[in-house]
C-alpha cells in the first residue's frame, strides 16, 4: 500500500477461514512502473505497407486453418516506444482502462510485490511475496483468469480471452488450426508465447521431414523383396546351406543363415540407399530449421516489442539473500555488499556440485553396463531355447523371433524403464545441487539447472543408442578366440548388422517416452482438480467468485516451461542424431507434437492458474544447445551409415570385389555378397571353453567378418577386403562431413537472420521515435523560452512602473 497499490480483502465463499487479498493498480502507479520496466507502448499506427504473400491465391483454402476472425480479430499494428510518464501525449491512449494489457498489469504488480518490504530487524530487511509464501503467511499468489474457460462471461468489458483461447486453440476440435500467437502472448506474456511459437514452427518444419522419411520407408519396404543379398539369405540353396558358428559358448548350437530371413527383409527397409539420401537431407533440414527459426524469431521480436528488450538488473533470489553473512567489495560499484559465501566457499560448493553430477553420470554408465550384461546372459538363454537341437532343422522354433531380436526388444524395454526411473530421481538431485550452489538470480538458477538436466538427460537417453550404434559387435574377434566381458562372451550383431537393433531401441524409447509424457501431463492435473472439486461443498460454480475458482486450479511451476523445453529438445536429438537408422522418427515426432501443442494448450487454459507473465526475447539457452545437437548429428549419422549399417561393405563389394581381380563376375553385381561377407572357421580350432557340446560332424562354420580361411598362411587374420572396407568407411565419413558442413556453412551465411522487411520497420520505428522525441523536446524548450520571455517582459514593466512612481513622488 505504501508503494501505491490498493488492497481489498474478502472472505472465501466455501471456506470461512480463507481470506483473499485483491490487488488493484491505480493509473499513476501503472504509468510509473511502465516507465521503470521500459514497457514499449504504441505511439503511431504502422504506416508501412505489408507485402502481399505469393501464396495469396490459396487463401480460399488456408483460411479454414486460421482461427475464426469473428472471434479473434486481428489487432491494429503500431509503432512503439518505451513508455515515459512525462510524455503521455505521445502515446495513443484511447481508453485508460485498456491502454495497459492484463499481462502488462500483472507483470507490474508482480514486480512491486516481489520487492515490497514487510519487516526490518536491525540490518536485516525482509521483502517480497515469495518469502511470505515460503513462510506460509500466504498460500498462493497469482494473476486472475478473465472468465471461465468454457463459458463466456456476462460482465461488461470482459474480453473473454480465456474462453476464446479455449475455443480456437485448446479445444480438441481446433487441432488443425494455426495457433493464435498474438492472443497467447497478450494473455500469458512473451515467455509463454515464444515457447508455443517455437513448438509450432518446429512442428510445421517436421511436416517436410516426415514426408521425406515416410517416402524413404516406403522405398525400403517396396525394395525388400528385390534385394539381392536378402534373397541370398532366404534362398534355401544359399542361406539354407550356410551353417553359422554358435554365438555363445558350449550350450549354443550351430544354426543356418536362412533362419534370419525375416530379420534380413526387415533390415532392407532401413538399410538402403534411401536412408543415405535421407540422412544428408536431414542434415540440410536441420540447418534450414535453425536459420528460418532465427528469421521467424526476429519477426516476433519486432511484433512483440522485444527487439531492444532491456532486462532489468534482476534482484537476488530470497534464498540467496537469506544466507548473505559475508561482506565483500563490489568490483563494479566499489560498495561493500553481503554475499552468502567466500570465494573459497563458492569453489567448494561448485566442486561438490560437479562431483555429484559426474557421480550420477557414472551411475547411468553403470546401468548401461548392467543392461549389457543382461544382453549377454539372456542371449545365451534365448539361443539355447530358440534354436532347435536337431541338426536337420537348425532353425528357430518361431519364424519371426530370433535370439538377437528377442534380446534386443527385452533389453530396450528394460532400458526404457531404467531411463524413466533415473529421470525421476535425478530431477530431485539436480534441483538439490542447484539449490546447494545458491545462484544469485533466477536466470542464473535456470541456466545452471538447464546445463545439469540436459547433460544428464543426454547421457541417460542416448547412451544405449550410442552403445548399439558404435560399440556392439565391434570387438568380438573370431570363434576360436572370442572376446569376453567378465565371464560372458561379448555379444555379436546379426549377420545383417546392428542397424535393426538400433531402430528397435529408438522406436521403443521414442514411443514410450511420448506416451508416458502425454499421459502424465493430461491425467495428473485433471485428476487433482477433479479431487478438489469433489471435496468442495455443493455451491454452484456461478456463485463462486473468479479468484476462488482460480485458487482451486493447479499452480504452474516456476520450472514448468523448462520441462516443456527439455522434453522437446530431447525429442529433437532423437530426430536428428540417429535418423539414419530410423527414417520414421520425424513422422513419430510430428504426430507427438500435434498432440503436444493441444495438450499443453488445454492444460494451461483449463487446469492451471493463470501463468505469471514474463518478458522474453528468444528461447534462451536452448538455442546454443540445439545448434550443438545439429553439429553432432552430422557426425553421428555419418558414422551410423559407415560403421553400423552394411552399406559401405556392400558398395565395396559391388564396385571392387564382385569383378576381376577379386571376383569371378564379368559385370558389377551384388550376387555372391553374402558368401563374401562371411568368413570360414574350422570347428577343430574351437577352444575347450567355447567348443559346442555337439558338433554333428560339422567341419566348418561361417561367421561375420573379413578374415583369411583356415589353412591360409595368415589364417584368421584380416584380409584385403577388410582393409578396403575400413578405408572406404573413413573416406565416406570425411567426405560426407565436409560436404554437409560446407552446405550448412553456406546456408547459414546466405540466409539473413533478420528479414529485410523487419529491418525496414525497425529503422522506421527508431526514426519515428527520434523525430517525435525531438519535436516534443523542441516544443518543451520553446514553451520554456516563451515563459522566460514573458517573465522577463513582466519584470521590465515592473521596473518601468517603479520609475514612474519615483517621478511622481
């Protein structure tokens, strides 16, 4: 009240012990703090003509995808300038009550309440609504919704913006409509608006990636029956005659290659030339996404008046101030100030935080090792049960379930459960570490938490995929000298490679994560609100005042938006880092995001209290994280194609080893590739520890590698084919990375970050602001000069009158 606010207390209708304090802001207070917060307000209508879209001939079709213009009218565009109380005449003030938007008023009220002192004890000054909330003096503090979400308000001058947002944005029937971003920004503030703008833009860009990915999938599906090497695997005369070596010691049996016929057909869907083209396309798509987002973000910055957004010096967090016991000299102002710890104490806190993060990352690595051990142990069990003992039918009992596939699916499910459990635990640990480090401001707090959470989530979600892509089956040696991890023999890839296992892992983690998050985001708030309504008395909702209805909604966490960004950035990593193994990833992400936008909209409009408006210029620290993911994605996709898929060995065989001097064919062909890619092993060379229990008079078996056969002077050593393949893989990675990085560099430089039209409007606005301010100052100086001249003339007249009086006397 001492700072100018007007407070009004009223009792609750449903709970006599509950008191509500309503905060009102008079016009003078609004003007004062609008100037303090540098809020930009309209000074003149925008007189720059908007350029017509080249797609205007499609307006008869696209108009159905926009919100109803009768309900949500397009607001007039204005040039704006930072508000100054002394120059009210410069601004377009039609009605005082509507000049400041509700989000502006809420932001100013929050600014005052967070700084209002309420107790002084000696040198200790307590202030801010946050401390009162933490101390239990108040139960909640929140801005009010303007009406119920599903019923239009009958009050005069009520804009019914919440109702409009529900009808045209959050309602399931509006899932196909473009988001009303201006209304979202007006109602919830720029920080919420920029999140939904980014999420919507990301979803629109996914349409193109999803279409190309589905086309690649269809191409692979259509060509699986015509693949020469897959036909050889399934051919009873080729794959049926090739006896493969056991993949575990003693209890595993020999098996025929055609037992993996279905797996090889499925592998053809993802391991083909279309995947290579799609991986290159996605590398370019990611660059275009980031560059066009920068342009779109620049447009929003101008339209939402955040181009020259000046963040006020943030006040210290209450938790920080409460522990300020040490004094130090401020290096900037030279004034003594209190800090919570010395330089040594800060170093100790940061070191403990880093150590804790590293410990949890090592815990994730330990969980991955545990899953690896599970893979090795369960593969032994599946190999024993799923391979028949009869020599005449060395095939799986079930056509579609191979030991590799059964191991991969069960391990992926277990890994997903471990990921979700570790996520839940680490979220609390990360918040505890960040609280222990005691960042000074809210921005410092969010940045510190962002780094910790993303680093952990990156390792947690992606480590198993990196293991399958780049570690599994890479160090297995040959049957006579296998590599062991502890007492278990290192697992091998399927004869067609580990790509299908990586695809399975991605599908399970992406699909499971999307389903779990959407259920959690929808069901939990809905169930809590239903429980509170059930516990309330039977008063009609129309008789309960607006502030009491909002009180019974769920509070929106201060880190709520942080988790929404984190969820989408992790998904972005799946879409880009491993897309070479799973071209359907963009399509799954697109479907998920179409639900995500509406679920988030429904959640914040119907289930949560009105979010406190905050100013934001961009997506903040997430922008460099996205850029880092895009750079890493080029390397990971190139290495997946080179080391995880069988594309490079097939190309080497087609161009070099299928014809003279290495092959017997006269023309380049893929015939004979399967026989060429499998080395021969003499069963008499088994060690006692790895020798199968029954050899069934089998003298030789085949295994996946490029080695000299038994009897050769360099038996079981890598042959020339192996070194050709290694050289081709390295050359492929180097060439692809350089081409893609060069393309990304060229695109990033030829696409300007700020559109030319926006630059013109920004310059025009600056010019108008300077002209208006200059004219105002000129009028002020002229008026003052005129007043001074009048005063001087009056003084001269008084002097002349005095002289006349002297003469008279």
